């Protein structure tokens, strides 16, 4: 029988808090072949990401993919790596810090903000342990994926269940499935695009490119496609765009099966062939800039469009740690925290009395 996790640091006078766990996808620790191989081995082995039969997929993954792909991906990471490391991780840390500052000194129950990556570091298990050590009694999990997908959001839930399955004392839990149509999120996207247009000018077309998934996943019930369509529609309405001024596309397909369409690269080629000379591209499914936005979109697809006859390609950065993004997420967190039962014993005096009573009844600390 496996021992369940025990919090050895627990004291009966610990001040309770509400933990908010932000979770993003993940990143290698370094732009090296070995680090990328380690990251891809964890990421691509998750059945939520690749749902092929395990024995066959193990042979393909370890016999082919992890022998060939890491060197190519490492080179792509090298082109976007910064002095602060991986852009996804550094941006996510700044976003977390901004939200922590937002909740410092707020009246009522203490709120602790933590960051985790679903794959790689900081690991969800460690982030949850840190929150438990701070006295977490309530937990709000916020995956930084605006649109729900079984390949991303559900993978976070799986890991959450695995980790908490080892705990003896579970916190009250709330889990944000999506925020693809949250008004503040749509407004934040629109604001970022308008500001880009004000400083960089406006192109002939606006492309809204989302990460793709295999079509069969949507046919099996994954709502991702519908949520991407709704985000794009609401954003186009907010920007007052006509149908011929924008288009929804999907990028980052992998393997030979059919993924969600229209494809981003195919659309850029088509537009250039039709005489479209300038495009603005935004990726509303990415909360923070990463390999898919900075290298795949702003390097590979830029080169593709210009090579096919386009003259101007302008990438609009992700929301990252912009003030309007912080505001939108804080509003989402505030709404989710409403209605939770307040702590009945939260003052220092109350906690001291609670500890004395526990010690009188034989507690160790």
C-alpha cells in the first residue's frame, strides 16, 4: 500500500489561504538537444496529447521522433531564447508577479498566486506543495488556455488529480475550464490589436491563428473548434471588421492525419497569390508568447508569406503581462473566488486559541 502524502510542516496555528495556481504548457530548461528531448519525452507521452495505442506510440516516439526531432526543435528554440531564458516561462513569471502584486494586502482571506507548467518546470506537484505549505485550504486552478481542449486543459486536470490523489487533506477546489468568451479577455485582445494598429499601421487582412488539433478529436466531442470560432467572432465584432477583413486559421499541425482547417500556412500562401500584400497576425489562443508564436509564426510563416509575394507581415504579440491581461485574469479570479465560505478562525488570536486546543488534545504542533 502506498503512503499518502503528508504535510509534515503543518501547524494548527497556520493562517489559512486561498491558492490560485496558474498553469501553462511548459518549455525545455535550455535550448539544447538534450533538454528538448527530455521535454518532448514528457510532453508527447501524455495520452491527452497523442492518444495512439501506448505500445505502438512508445516505439514511434523513442525509436524515431526523439532521435530526430529534438535537434531541429532545439535550433528553433535557440532563435527565440532570451537572457531570461524561455520566453514562455519568463513571460509567465512576470504575469504571475503582477497578479501577486494585485492581491497583496487585499482585505479578506489571503490569496497566494503560484505558477506551474504542465510539462517541465516548475512542476505542478511542486507548486501545489508550496501552496499547501503556505496554509492553502481553498484552491483555484486557472489553466492559461482561453479555449478548452482535451489536449491542454484536460491534461492539467489529469495532473491535478494525480497529485492531489496523494494528499490526505484536500483543499476545496475550483477549476476554470475556459474563458474564450470572457468580455475582459476579448476587450484585452481588441485593445492590443488597436494599439498595434496605432503604432505600426493597419494591414489589408487580419489573421487570427490558433493552435490546431486533429479533426477527429472535435468529432469525438472536444469543444475546442467551437470555442476558437466564438473567440474569433467576438473579437471581429469588437473590432468592427467585415468578413473580408479577417480570417480564422489553425497552425502547428503534426503528423499525417487531417487537422482543423483552414491551415495558417496554406491561407498565407493563398492570400499572397490573390494579391494581398500586407497581413497582421494575432494568436488569441496563446496567453504568452512561445515557440509557436515567435518562431513558427513570426519567423517561418513570415518568411513563407514574403516568399510568395507578400510585402508586409506584422505579428501582434500575445497578451503576455500587459496591464489589460492582468486586469482580465484578475477579474476572472475574483469572480471564481466569490461565494467561498470565509474562514471562521483567521485572526492571530483565533489561530493561537485553535493551536492551544489542538495541543490539549494531543497534537504535536
